[in-house]
């Protein structure tokens, strides 16, 4: 009898001891997805509604990235401060993270990951003493909920601008489409689409609508779940009426004469294994997060349904007229493994809540500041009605500014989280040929 009591007490003790561990596990996920649950970051003298300009920018240097500090200091732009607010991601994505907690690990080589099904692979707070902390953050971005399981930017305007004169040299109108074939959490079937013999993770399809000389140029990219496998890409040139495979090196060329490479899409569109990733610490930084419907919007290119795009101003008309929020940020450096790559490194300001890349600063091979990338993030509940409740941080505006070339490309989005716009057959080589006829 005594032994049975001892055994029961031991079991009870073990059970009670497990409760704090389970609670701790849940806290890991909650802390990752709800960083502003208890309080939002603050900084002395910073208040929502104020404007940071040449006269007071030095006061806020600590919460600005290198590029934006320099631009405000030069008088090229001003920054209106908004109130920090949660951009809570899709519940299915958060639940998938809970289910996978503790089951995911890095492989022996960069670009290898084990045990991942869906959600955020590594929700734990990064450790500066962990030599692979940067790699884990990169995986969190790659398997993030940017655009959800599928979405379209429909339409998407790129405007090429002279930084000094403000002249718009060229406007290209696109449709961009995204589809996740694996690790899905929102749209059925989950977590993977059937009949995927190539084991693709994601597909991207781009079609040029205007102007006439590049009309119907199309780009198709197949990104494999195996990060060590190079992506396949095809280009359909309307004037040649043929499909050709895109050489790997062309992803780092100027895309259609813009200031962006294909590798720049969404902040970074390459493989984890193509870069050396280094976590440089956590800071509070002003990032371009806002409520689209509460901005003063452009009257140009107004859509038939009344949708209006973000307006631009500042030097050369290169800077989006948006508000910026003080947010928790992971500083992540990526250095190309290939010594022939045109850049020496990127510094990504990773939003800790959404794992989007709203700010990236790019350095040339000599280590000098070359380009700076802004991707404005709109809250889905203050955007198109179809985006409400989607739990997707909406890419809503961009600026890629070539400091050395004194030129910029601006992006004007109509982002739509809508499966009907992204049928699977759109992401095939055959579709390039059919659409191109």
C-alpha cells in the first residue's frame, strides 16, 4: 500500500512539474505572435501624429535605420509617426506553429531543415550567442505568412523616376500572382496541394499589361521545398512569342530596367543556402506599417471600384506618403555566398510580429550604401473588404531607391487575398504559351 502511495505521489509530482513546461511552451508562441499584448514600444519624445524632419531627426537616430536617417537628414523626406498596433497573423498559421513547436530543427548544412510541416519554424526568441540564429530567422521569413497561401497584386504599377528631377521615365502595369503548394494553413487542402511531383513550395507568376512594347511579357518561377535545389524560372517575351528558361544569374540583373532584381522581390526572393545569415540583435525601429484606408491617397490610376493607391512625394516623388510605427525588429544581415554576386550584403529589418521585410538596406561590393528598399505594410482590416480578417500583412507600396544612381522605382499595389484569382493552372509553362498568343 505504501509503495502505491509513493508511486501515485511521484506521478502527481511529475504531472505538476510538466505544467510549467507546457505553459512555457505556449508562452514562446504567444510572445512571438503577440509582442504588443502587454505594452507597445516607446521612445522619449516620440508621439503618434508627430512628424520627424530635418529639425529633429537627430533626436530619433537610434530608432531609424541608416537609410531613412540619411534621407530625412538631407531633407529628402519627412516621416509621420503612427500609433503602434498589432498586425495579428492568421489563426491557422499560429495554431500550426503551436503544433510544430519543438519538432523543427536545422539540418547539418545551411538550407536544410527537419521536421517542418507548417507555421513559424522557430518562434523562440533569437539568441545572439547562437551562431545559427540568423539562419533560423531567415527560415521564419521564408515560411512566413506573407500573402498567405495565395494572393494577387492585381494590378501593380511600377514607376521609374529620376531622383533629382522627379520625372517619371516609364510606367509598367503588371499583375502578380502567388501560390503556396506546401505548408498551407488557410485554404484547403492543407497542408499541401496534391499532385506535386516536383515538390514545389511556392510559385510566382507575373504578367505585364502595359506599355505596348513589353505587353504580355511573363515571368514564371517555381521555388522548390528543398532549399538546396535552385529555383526554375521561365520568361515569355511578347515580341518574340516564345518561352525561354531564365538563367540563374539573371535573378540578380535589373528586372525590366527597374531598380529591382528578381532576387529583391518581397525583400528577398532567393534561397536560404545562397546567403550567410547573421543575427545582429533586437531593436525598436520605425517601420512602414499603416492603415491604408486612413491615408490621404492618390487620385492617379484610381480603380473602377473606387480603390485608390498610396501616394508618393518627397525627393523625386520617390517616398510613399504613409505613416510609420515604432515596432520590435530583428536586425538580420545576409551576405552572398557567391563572390561574384553584385552586392556585399543586405541588412534586413525584420518585423518581429509578421516576419515581413519592410526595410532592407543594400550595400555594393565595396561595402558602400547602394540601395534602400521600403515595403509598406497595410493592415488587412483597413484595406479592401475581401482582405478583412485574412490575417495577412498586406504589401501595399514600395520604394527601391538607388542612392548611387540617383534613381528610384516606386510600387503601387492593389493586393488581394483571393483564391479565385490564383488557379493552379496559371502557374504552368503551358499557361505562358496560351496567354502569350
